[in-house]
């Protein structure tokens, strides 16, 4: 009888141990599936912020001059020892208006970007050596548009412009909120340059 009881007791203990192990395995799998679902289904907190800052940086470094025909001159205005040629003014589906062109030193001395960032201290301070001071005026809608900027006042425009030696030029770009579709022409101003009228394409 003692042998039978010992065998029965061992079987009971084994069954209980197996059941407990099964419960632990199943609960462990459930936890892993839940964590995996969270990682795959929702991006990390930083994922939504990182692309925008990287895109912005990319725009500052590369947007000027992309897909622009330098032989197209929509306008040409004089500045202090410089000329500004506008090559493209395009409205896109995202609600932006991008102005692209080129500034050239036509004087006999080095020219810098002093003044091109405008007089608004929060903007010029966050965008030194830039064209952040540019504006558009929709005379029909009686509205002025400023270069787009983020919450830290960094502009969607060309920044970090080095002094231009004699004969040197630099491609520039600026992005603005797009005027209404009915507006086909705007007045463009960059500090130190004359105001010019620009026709919008797109």
C-alpha cells in the first residue's frame, strides 16, 4: 500500500508541476505578444519627431536648386552689390508655395547676407545668414505671407549662407503658406533687394 501511495503521490506532484509550468509558459507568451504588438503597431515616441527635424535639415541643405532651370528668369532685382534672380515659384498640393532662385555678387568686394534674415529678432537670431526675412504680398487678398518656421523659429529656407566672394553665387529657396488658388501673382520682397512681382505656377 505504501508503494502504491508513493507512486500516486509522485504522479499527482508531476501533474501539478506540469500544469504550473504550462500556465507560466502561456502567460509568458501572452506578455511577449502584447509587447511585440505595441512595438510593431505604434512607432516609438521619437519616431514622429525625428523625420520632421531630419527633413527640415535636408530642406535647408538640399532643397535650393532642385529641379530648377537656371535659364528661366521670372524676375531679376538688384540689392547692395548683389543681384537676385527668381527661377521658380511653385504651389504644391501640401499647401506651400516655394520660391527658388539665386543670389550673385556683382560687386568688386565680398558681400555677406547681412539683413536678409529680416529685423524680427526671434527669427534672425534663430536663422543667422539666411533669407528668413523674405515676404510675399497678395495684393488682391490684401494679405502678407512670411517664410514658414517651426516652433523654435527656424525657417524653411536657405540658412548658413557664407560670404560671397566677387562673382560668386548661391542658390536659395524659401517656403511660404500658399495663397488662395485664385491668387496667381504676388509681390516678393527680400530685405536689401527691390520688390518684384512674381507669377505663381501650379
